[in-house]
C-alpha cells in the first residue's frame, strides 16, 4: 500500500479526500492522508508544506485551488505546479526524488467539480428550481472553465443560488453523490491527476514519473 500525503487547502478539500478519494484509491492500493494547510496558499507555503510531508510518505501531492492562489499573477495552474516542484527541490536537496512529488492545483476551485453533475445538489435538499439554476450554469461551461473572479468563481455561484450552503459538509455530500466518474468525464485536469494517483499503486509498484 502506497502512503500518499495530500496537502489540502481547507476543510472542504480534506473532507473530499476522506469521504470520496480514499475509498477509491484504496482499491488501487494507495492510502491517502490529508493534511490541512489552512488557506493563504502561495508557491512558497505550498512547497514548504509538501516538503515537510516528503520524509513521511511514499508520495506527496496537493489539492489546492487556483482561485485565490496568492502569487499566481499571470501563471497558469500548470506553471504554478512546476514552481512548487522547483521550490520543493531547494528545500529537500540531497534526498530529492521527483517521482515522489505530484503538486496539483485545481482549476479554478474544488467546487468546480460539483458542477460535473448539478442534480447531485438534491442530496442536500436544494429545491428543484435552484438545482435548475445550477444546471443552467453547467450547460454554459465545462466545470474547470467556470470564471476565476471574486463574483463568478464556482463557490460564489453556488452560494448565490443556494443560501446557507455549507461548503464543508454539503460539499462532501454533493461530491459523493456526483461521483468520481462524472468528475473525470468533465474535468480533464482532475482526471489526469487522479490517473497519476491510481498509477502509484500499480501492480509493479512503479511511481508515475513527473518531468520538470
């Protein structure tokens, strides 16, 4: 069983790892353990958090949002992941093994994954007319393409349509109802990340390579 350390941006991401991701990855002989980062994400903070986990796990990864990433400026999610890996290398130095490091930045937010199947919001008693409003958004965007700005980011859209939405408990319930397959079908970055995590526990115990 591969031990996977996951730096989770907040409680929503941590619950997703515990409620949804762990059950799936155990079937691939991968045991994920989420470690809460607590927001305020930057390249330096994320690299340090992942470097701190590096000695204790077979592989380390992250689940943080592109939206709100403090020092992203004009960088893409992929460029941020590369920067995190480079800074980790400077922290770890002689013990560095890039095969153990899989930085992942969710575009644009964790909540984008919930738009993979908006009917799942009925599981937390969202009225049908409000589910239909969420579905109207889903029909206009691929989940990972929903706007990255303070008014139209995925979580902001959900909060505007579902007053009192509890993103921690509600998000985990909806994510479980959506299911990983629907997320993979509509979110290519997420699908690629999950495929790499599955490969960690492959029968020959190979670690999927990450090239700089």
